[in-house]
């Protein structure tokens, strides 16, 4: 299956799961909202340029905003993590190792520790920015931190379950296979 078809199907699937499954779950204690959709941006290919990555993230976030009637809220958070992702990937892995050998970030291409760090940092960044934009002020600082950490914890649990259920074992790319 080509990368375009695979990523288009993921685009649609992540939007549908977030809108029709996770968004229907009432917030736990008015505090925790489960988010999984931003994993789509994390799973985009290594070789996608930053401008295209941000454009796809903007369209993805805007599509979710359309269904959730939150004008620009998720689009802004998606563009932020799309902007930060290449910097973080370059810090976590050697450029000549995974980017030329594998197509996209995964446990198999990056290893457990770098992939877990990438997911943790981007999830925390996404949720902090999203909660800050929801409130447009800090309000009670401890409530803000608690909401960010609780939502991040639930999202990380969902990401772990998704990674275990939908293992993305990639074939090693050689120069001849390109």
C-alpha cells in the first residue's frame, strides 16, 4: 500500500475515532479528556518536509475542529507539534540511522527510549497548549497543571494501547528499494 493511501486512511480513521468514539466519552470528573488524534502527526513519514508537515497538520486539525465546532483550537495545537517534531527527531536519533532506513517514527525505527521520549514530549506539549488555548488564561495554576498531566496520562495510555494493537512493523529500506 502506498504511503499516500495509508496516510489518507489514517487521517480519516483518526478523525472518526476522535469524533465519534473519544469525544462521546464524558470528561472524567470534568477534568480528563481523552485525545488520540495527534498520533497521526507523530506517525507521518520522516522524509516529509517541515512545510508539508505543518500544512498536513493544519488540515488535520482544521478537519477535527470542523467536527467538534472548535474553531482553530486543534489546528493550532497540531501545527505546534508538527513544527517541533523534526527538531525533536533530530535530537533523539542519528540522522543517518533511522531516517534513511525506515519511513516513519515507530518503536522499531527509533527504539523504545527515543520513541517514548518523542511521544511523551509531543503529547505534553500538545496538551499544555490545547488546555491553555481552551482557557485563554491560567486561572488556578494547580488545576491547569493537574488537567494537563491527567489528560496526558490518559492519552499516553491510549497511545500505548494503540501501539500494541496496531503494531507498525516496517520493512528495512535499502538504497535499491527506493
